[in-house]
């Protein structure tokens, strides 16, 4: 009945030409307590979903970010070349580096000393924060120089971070990576001739 009366009133108002503002407003039914509680529950559920999504996104971002390891204060490393093995222990200090109890500045001959100091020269003055004790055994003087050079480079790459490692690899890969090259063995019965020299032929 109410719907019919409302429609009848609207039709009469249109006929009389009254504006919609002059018409009587509809009676709004007051919401019950149950409906209010239901609306609150829906709002709370939506808010919980939004919070969970935000937390999930934050966790994903934290997981994606690589974990940065703290740089060590002291390091023990090894370097190898042919049959030579160098063992180096680096610790905080004033830049004193000894090879078999001899300061690296006094190692002779000059060619091998410069080869050992190559990674130190690449890093500037950053290596002067550390002291090093290096022992070398086996091989000859050239192999020992290469082994010491590799041990120093590996230690500095661990102490100063990944950027130093990249710099060493860009300069010379063998500062970090082991060099497995060897001389080819000489063949008997004329081993003094060399590994690949063929037997002399006679045409007459």
C-alpha cells in the first residue's frame, strides 16, 4: 500500500508542476543493531586483508634485498702456483708484511719483489691497516712469488669487500683464481731436447 501511495503522490506532484525540492522526503528506516555490527565486521575484515597485504609486500622486499655480511677483522688464506704454496695470516696492524720472516720491501731479486707487491700497489694505502705473516714452501722463486701474490690478493678481497675482488679480476684473473697451467713433460730418450722435438732425419 505504501508503494502505491508514494507513486500516486509523485504522479500528482508532476501534474501540478511542483519542483522535486518541495516534495516530501522519504522516510528513512533506522538501521538495527545487528546491521550495524555486520557492517563493522565487514569493514574490519577488509582492513585486516589490507594490513596482511602490506605486511606480505614488506616481507617480500626484505627477502629480495641481499644480506650484507660484515667484513672480517682478520683472515687466513692460501695461494698456489705450480708446486709453491703460500699461507698468509692478515690481522689489524700498521702495514707490516713479512714473507718467511723477511719484510716484503727487502725481498730480492727486484722482479719477484715487485710481483709480490702488485696487489698492494693496486689498492693504494688501504692495505696499511693490516699486518701480514706469510710463509712460502715448495717450487722455485718464480712460483713462490706468484703464490705470495695470490695469497695477498685473496686476503685483501675478503678484508676490503667485493669491490676489491672485482678490481683484481679485471686487472688479472690469476690474482684470485688458481692457475692450473703446467710445462709439458720432456720425452725420453732425449729429454734435454724438449717436449716436442722430433728425431733428426737423414736424407742420405
